[in-house]
């Protein structure tokens, strides 16, 4: 199963009040593991940068002036995300900006039915909150020390780890691992009480394993990916 975890940075809060997208970061998951494939672009918003937005992400008009316009990266973005489900935190906000930019380019919008909103998942799992990305990183022991300002690709990387925790991915992996390693019992009453062995997840190819290792190396020694069965 292929999923895309993504995040955006913008000049403001409302794409229909003249605000524009200035950065997009996408990370590909395959069977809930990072494949090593990413899509990351800074975008020239063709307008000024409000001080409030600059304080959040630190992207200045000077820095962005020689970056491609969204129209220049539109086709590449569409090809990267393809028809995969899209995972984001407060997903309607990010998709609203992407769809506004697609509309300016004469492209069809991305359907909201494709969204997986980790903010909604977090609110269901932790109704007392707080459920911001930094709070969730702290809750799950994910190292977010590099996040001194918002950045689309870094936030997507952290969100991928949070997403796996929210859907119980690590616990599911450990259950599968223990079930696969359990010694079979073939006779007596104890055999009837044991759960049916569950096969381990399929092994990654050498190319996928190498890409995964390179990606994990960028996340620090607290990355949850290190807790998965090394044979995969």
C-alpha cells in the first residue's frame, strides 16, 4: 500500500484571500515504511511575505524570488502523489492551498475523500489533547529537536512517525513478530488455546532496504523505524 505524507508552508491562512503556497514536502510510505522517495519544493508565491508568516517558517521573499512558480512544478507534483491516500495534520488546510494552486493552473482539484487527517486521528485517540505535532512527538518519544521553525519536509518526516504511532503500527508489527516466532504446539489442550500463527510482513527488496536505511539515518537514534524487525 502506497501513501503520501505531506505538509505545506504558506504566506497566510486563506488561499482565497490572496495567500499562496511557498513550500511543499511529500514523503512516500510503502506498507507504512518510508521508501526513501520524497518530493520537496520551495515555491515563488509571486507576492510579498507577511511578517507573521515569516516568523513561522523563516522563508523570506528574497529567498523565494528565484524559486519556481507553482505552475512550474505542478505536473511533477501530480505525478508524484498519483492516486495515493494523502496524510496530513489538519489536512483540509494544506489541501485547500494545494487545490487553490491547482485551480490557478487549470488542473482538477484533489478530492477530500483521499485525505487521512492525523489531527482527527489524534483527537479521537487523545481527546484530552493537546494534539499539535510537537505535542504528539513528545507523547510518542519522537525526536523533534531539529524543528526550530516549521519546514514542510521536516514536518512531513516527523508526521510520518506520528502517523505510525496513531494507527498502532509499531504495536501491530511487534504482535506479528511475536506470533511468527512462537514455537508451534501440536498436541494437547494447550494447542487449542494458542492463537493461529500470523506470518511476518513481506521482506523488503535490497533496493527498498537500502533506501529505508538512508532515510532512517537522517531521523536520529530515537526514530521509531529502528524498533521494527531488522529482517524487513
